[in-house]
C-alpha cells in the first residue's frame, strides 16, 4: 500500500518548494512516502508522521529515527487531528482514512496559505470494497468545491488531487 515512485517524486518536488517546511503525513506505513518527503525537506524543516500500527512504525523508525527532522506519532489519526487542529502545515499528505474520508475540514484548516494538501488512490481499483467508489467520487466532488483552494486532479500514480490554499 505504499506510494509509488511518481507520487513520491511529486511530493518531494512540492516539499522542496517549502523553505524550512513544516510537513504532516497521515499514515506513515513503513516510511516509503516519508523517504521522498525527507529527500526534499530543508535541513531546518520538520515532518510529523502519524501511524497507529506499531509494526509499521518500527520499520519506519529503523530507517529514520536518527533524522532530527522527523517526529513519529503512534496514535489514531482521527484522535490526533482533533487534538491538534490549530497547528498549521506547509504540506499535508493525507494517506489514511482520517484526513480524507473523515475529519476532512479540520485537516484542510491546518493547511497554511500557499500550502498544499495531497490525496492519492483516487483511480478505481479492482480490490476496492463495495461502496468505496462512491466515497471516492464524493470526496473528489467535495474537494473540487473547496473555494479557499486552487484544486487540481492529476492522473498520476494511483490518481491524485492536490489543493493549494489561496493566499490571504
Ligand atoms: C496507505 S498506507 C500509508 C502508506 C505510506 N504513506 C506510504 O506511502 O509509504 C496507510 C497507513 O495508515 C495506517 N492507518 C490505518 N488506520 C489508521 C488510523 N486510524 N490512524 C493512523 N494510521 C492509520 C495503516 O496502518 C497504514 O500503514
């Protein structure tokens, strides 16, 4: 379930555009997308990565625990978002349920002016459970109508949408 090379490379590029960027990743997995983020992140930047599965986090930590720019949080992403909704980020990669299909507005409020919000896995996949396609279509429509953002849907990797908060 890790992010593919095209998406990783795109996220690295966006991260690189943010000097001393403050990045949030929802859903660390084993750290594949995190490796792309870190590759583009300023030496004085930071990334907070949220994951509820300790086994996944162990793998990610085995690669990046010594990188002072990374803070790993083992917690349910929904709980974390609710507790931290006043924080502001330059880029949010929402790669788990919360921040995408739940807590969407709270997560979008955490994007700084000029900052990015990215979701992937929008192209239909054979292994999706019944009803998931409708959820994705609804998410895409909702995101397209977020007027505080410039919105772009791109057929890249598994299908992504990128939102950039309009400057104040
Ligand atoms: C698509 S994977 C993340 C992949 C990773 N971002 C990458 O591209 O390499 C989604 C991750 O979200 C985690 N997850 C699922 N439910 C969660 C929750 N409620 N809170 C935090 N993490 C969760 C899963 O354990 C899984 O590792």
